[in-house]
C-alpha cells in the first residue's frame, strides 16, 4: 500500500514540479525580451525574483517526486509478502495435548 502511495504521489509531485519548470520558461522568455545583453533594468526585478522562485520550487518538486517514486519502487520490490494464516487444531490425546495439521 505504501509503495503504491509513493509511486502515485511521487508521479503527481514530479508532474507538478515539471509543470512549474515549464512555466518558468515563459518567465525567462519575457525577461530575455526585456533585458539587453544580460543586463536587466530595475523594473524587471520582480520578474527576476519570480523566475528564481519558479526554478527553486520546480526543481525541488521534480527531485522530491523522483525520490518518492524511487522509494515507492524499492518498497514494492522488497516488500515482504503477506503470510498465509496457519490453521491447526490441538487435540487432546491420551499422552497429552498435541498435534497440528
């Protein structure tokens, strides 16, 4: 169960991180248009801060999603299979209690 949660949850987090990273390319494009030869005017500082924040959250989200997927796969691969319950009967014999079948 935890393995499935890790894999599915990690996939969602990875997708969200990749979406934010993709969205940051639009911010980078608008900065490229506003900045000349790598120098941006002060009026673009808010957009630069937004771009840096998008890169940070997108990167952390993507890496976190990959780690969650990896842990989920490891949990799935190395999970201990559930044991079948054993049933048995104790018999009262002339020599005492014993027996299991």
